[in-house]
C-alpha cells in the first residue's frame, strides 16, 4: 500500500479485466479506482471504488486501519465507479458520517437506501472546512467535472488536492506509460463537454498552494504540477495542443481511404510536421476524438451513404460536436458514385460548431480519385500548411 504521507495512504485498486470502461471505452491497460485513507483523530476515507473490486479495496482499507474505525467518508463523486461501496461502508461503520454537498445528498437515495441518512450526513458547501485533528479538509464544488455533485477536497497540512475525476487517466497503476495520451483520451471523452466548468475549477485551484494532486483514476501527481495544470488549461479552453493534421476517414470499399492516404503522403512531402490517419470505421473512436482535439487541423474524408454521409463519420462529428469541438481548421473530401452527399451532411453538422474555418478546396471524388482530384489534393495540402 502506497504511503502518500505518514498519515495518508492509497487504498485504491487496479481493474485490468474490465471489457469497456463506462461500457464504452476500451482500456488496454486497465484502469485504477483510487481511494485514500487519512488517519488522524478522526479517520477519513476519500471515496469508495467500483463494486467489481469491493473485496480487494475492503482488504486494503482494513489493513491500513489496523483495527481502527472510519469516522468520515468524503463522497467526491457519486458515479458508481467510486460510490458502489457507500452502503456497505455505512453498514460496517455505523458511526461513520457521510460528507457531501446538497446535490450529493439529493442523488444518494437514488443509489442506496441508507438508514438514518439525515443524522449521518454532513452537508458541506463551497469553502467549508472540517478538522479531523491535525488535518483540515476544505471543500470546493466542481459541478460537471464530471457530474453535478462533484466536489474536490483540499488538505491544508500537506497541500494535497483530491480532484475527483479531474486529472484522471485510463490505465492501471502498475503499468508504465506516458501520462498525456491516456489522460487526454480520458479527458476529452469523459469530461470534454465541460470545458467551462473545468476552467472554473482551475481558477479555484490557482488560489491554492498545491504540492500533490490525488485523482480518482490514474497516478498521483507529485512533481511538475504546472505541466499537468497547463495541459488541463489548454484542453478545457478547447485550444489546439499541437500543430498537426488529423485525416479522419470513413471509407466503405477503400477508395476514400486511398485518397486520405494520398493526401497524407502529399502533406508529408510538403513538409508537414505531423500527419495522423484515422480509420473511423475501425479504430477506437475515443482515440479519434482525442486526436481531433489534440491537433489544430482536421481533414474529414467520407463516402456518401443513404443520401447523407457514411455513418462512422456522422457518429464522429456528432460526438465531437457534443464535446464542444471548436477553434479549428477543417477540410472536406467527399466521395460518391452518382450523387455525392457526404460533404453537405458533414457541413450541416459542422455549421453548428463554434469558430471553425474550412480550408479550400473542398474535394469531390466520384468513386476513385482522378488526376483532377490529385491536383486538388495538392492545393489543399498547400493551403493546410500555410
Ligand atoms: Fe470516475 Fe465520473 O467517474
């Protein structure tokens, strides 16, 4: 069990055989459900874990407690990956109080029937403090990062911010991997829609001296915190993180894919620093969404279908739109044998996004790219690199 300080322990668990996180995201390296124990005159558990790992988590908790009891449970977030064991813990420690906010306690009965909840709950609001003896916990509301009841807790003595899903990452803790990629994929797919609310939380955090960030998923961040906070600032402002072109294609028989590859080749020949090709019909959609937000330019290449656009492209565009995709340059390549309709449908969806500039020319391929199309791709590549 990892010691975070002499009196704060990590009691979370790894989950490495879950097929899909939230029933939608592949997690090749698993995920961690983090939970912490603050040991003081009053012992505090910071969130529980998913019911898939109840036994292991309970063992960690009991081992860390070494016979002591739990006085408080802080509920940062009610999503079942963190809340599944609230009722069990209440049962096991009948004198334990639950710390949450008005929304936590509005939603909690939808999850569990907790006897005497009115007497057990401690409802906190923005800036409220609770002393546990030598530690003081201060609560800040973080609505919609990622649910309405989310709050973060600042532990003053060691200057630790417990950030709920914020600064979370896919990947179990015993896997060595770069933080950025799986943290970015986590952020844009799970919290991406709520950039404004993340900005609000970052502003609150800016007024605190923070030495350590303890999220509910992924590694505890102990060094170089400005790096991670800066990433969150860029992401939540919907600013591109890197110069690069994502060519996202949805191709039925491969002719549109061929044109996408051709454009990639031309771009590289013309000196593009970074070009990423994504097959929307086959690759992890969550990764494609992450890349859409990562780079400053995107080329959408799609076949026509049912007088609209091939569904993987429609799904992709609707998903990035729902996550407030904005402030980017886009280009469009459509394909259709008799009545190309992909571009019109793509533009309809894009027209509802903020601050999008279309780079010309718009390319229409009729089945396979002809010489004229290749010339258009050359011009498009030049304009993308301007
Ligand atoms: Fe990790 Fe929004 O729950």
